[in-house]
C-alpha cells in the first residue's frame, strides 16, 4: 500500500508532494531489510519513477528524499535487475559529483545529495553484478579517487570521504583488476595514506616518526569511521604487496607503516571503535613487507634517553639489569628503543585470546604479524620474549595453567583449530630463537609435540633461521628445580616411588611380556601403529624407520 501511494505521487505530483510522501516512506522503512515478494513489481516501478524525478530540476531537499528511498529499495537485490542501467548509474554519478567536469565542492547545500548518492551506489554495486560491470565500464574507481583528492584535506566533509572510501573498498573487493589499477595507475597507495594522515591529524617529527599526544582527545566518530574505511581499502590495494615488493616502493610502505604505528597509539570515541580501528591496522600491517616494519619501533630522543636513565636509577638494585622500563609518560622502552606500538599489539593479542571465540579471524592476523616481526627484527623479538617468556622462577604449575600471556599461548598450542595452534606454537618457537630445548623449557614436550613433529624436530635441534646468541637466562630457582621437572608436562613433580622396585625378576619379566603381547594385539588389529623417527627427525612407521637406519649402518660399514 505504501508503494502504491508513493508511486502515484511520484508519477503525477509536484516536487513538494513528492518530497513529503517519500519522506514518510523512508521514515517508515528506514530499518527495513526484508521486503514482501508480492510488492516486488511495485518497488521496481517506484525505483524507475524516482530516477525520472532525479533527472528533473527539483529542489535539493526533494533529491535527498528520492535518494533516501532509493537507498532503502536498493537493499532488495531482485528489483535492481531492471533499474541498473548505464543511464541510471550516470545519474547517480552526476549527483555524487563523480563526473570529470565537477571541479570543486563549494556548495555545502549539495553535500547531503552527494552523501546519499554515494550510499545508493554502495548498495547497488554490492547487490548487483550488472552494476559491478558498469562500474568498470564507467571507470568508477578513477572518479572516486578524483573525488577523494578534492576533499582529502577538508574535515567538514568527512561523510563524503567515508562513503567514497567504502565504495572504493567494495570495488577493490569485488574486482581484482581494480586493485592493480588503484595501486599503479591511480596511485592509490599514497592517496589513501594521505587520507589516513588527514584523519589522524599527523604531525611528523622525523621522516618516519610522528608526534603522539597521549593526553589528547580521542578521534571523533566521523574521523574514526573515515580511517576504518581507508584502512580496509588500503588492505585490498596492498593484499599482494609482500609478493611483488620492489625497493622503489620501500619508502611508501615505510610511510604507511609509520602512519599505522600512529594509529595503534591513539584511541577512538569508544572502546569498541578503538578495537575495530586497531584490528584493521593489524590486518593492513600484515600486508607490509616485513623489512619495512622496523619503523614500528624507533630510537629514543635525547630527552627521552635522559629520562630513561633517571628512571633506571630509581629502580631497585635487583631490577637494574632489566633493559625494559617505563618512562614517566608511560612510554614502553627496551634497549633504548620506543616499544609502544609493539606493546599495544601484544595487549591487542591478549584481548583477542581472552575473548575465547573467532580465533581464526580475530587472533591469527596479530599472532602472524608478531611472529614475522620477531623473526626479522631482533629488538622486537627480545622485547616480546621479555614480556611473554620472562625467566622462569616458579615451575610448580603446568605451563598451560595460569593467567599469564605464556599460559594462554601454551593452551592455544593444543587448540582444536589447526591454524590457530600452529601459529601460536610458531610464535613461541620464534621467541625461543627456534631452539627446541628452549621451547620445551617454557611449554613442555607434550604441548610442543605437534610443532616439533611438523618441523621434523622431535629428536631436538633448531629451526632453519639464524638468530644471535644470547647469554643463558636461567634463574637460580629454575636451575635448582630442573632435575625434578617432568619434561613431558613441563612442571616440577615430586619424586614418585618406582612400582617395579619391590618386584622380583620373575614378576618384572611377566609384566614385560604381558605388555608386549598387548601391544602386539593392538598392532595386529590396527588399533595402534608403532612409529619411529627417521634420520631427518620426522615420524614414520617403525618398520620403515628401522630399515632406513639399517641402510645407513650398512653404508657406514662399506665406507670403513
């Protein structure tokens, strides 16, 4: 009934009547996302009628009402087939100031029309394959970049930037060809980075270092939304950058990484918005070549260095050997480097672990990022090792029991999701410089068995990557407890009485043969398969492992 009345007025009424009836319709259906199939034909005709109104010279307020209703109707995929034409797309492009002839954005009264037009385009492009094809034909990505350049430094048109960026994100998500066009032809990487700089109001103090005001106000909701959309669009533009990285792009990636460092150190209007902002920053950092991530940490200034020395002097004598400290302005410092951004990433990771759900989507990106940073940058690895795996003192509890970051990560090593447990184990392995004995000290053999089996390191050794040699960090408490630590569980156990001590030799032989027969039965019924280690450290059926060792021994004898 609403569609019939609106359609009648749109077809026959004047601008004022059209505006009133469409305003009533949009107010009533603002939260409508599911539509009655019986009224589908009426909604199609209403869409066609609205496009006919939009080509006329009607007041701005009437255009806004028309576009609001069109945005609501475009949520229904079925009605978009007949109305998604090149002519109708061009009408929306003109209203959104996306035509090449539109040189400026001076009329503030037109801003609501531009915003609503961009919202309509977002819905139509997302829901219509025909619209997606027409976007390529009309070179929509280039027009959106042109509009961004017009408004990138003007904060009072954040809504226009936000929906321009959202549409750019959708296009680059739906068409892989547009990603390449954005990256190289349209210079999307520097353009979108500048949009982020503008949203964060960044003031550079050095080539890759920005001024951080820890006491400053949080980002406004509009600035936060704009930054999130820019981060998502940048993610699509750079999604394959780690594979095609060129030295000539190094500067641009470092600038972007420095902007993302700034992003991690600021907050949004709410805790949820801050987490969303940081989550998108983490995703984008995963696309940055790892060699460019060194800008996430930076040397202290002369003033900060002097302040660090003062803070160290104030520490108790038994703590002055620790290289990590906290300055008076709450800056995290390690070995003369500012580690604020890495500390934020670590806290972000712990929050995602504490959520206890959606680990693959929410946790693996930040864990993977921290793993690669640790593998490539020594100071980051040492700082994270100090925070996650501090020197062991109390080993009375199992490694997976407790509330520390180490305990939480060790629990993940036996998670049901293969991807989650692999990246958690890999992170701890890298922090241990890929040394098996060091990893087992912090996790126990049982928790680490999966990683070691996959890497062919069940017999011990270390990984393929090279790390610097550091001094032994075992505490006196650990050294004293080490002889009584259960290597499988990784914690201190009281010596247990040996059950065979009181057996006679005949009893021992009887129990041994009983065990052999039980294992033999399980093996023949294929309920249990004896396994052995090959010379390369990987697991294989016992017969095959023994045969390989026999071949090696025969070869050694022949050589002798």
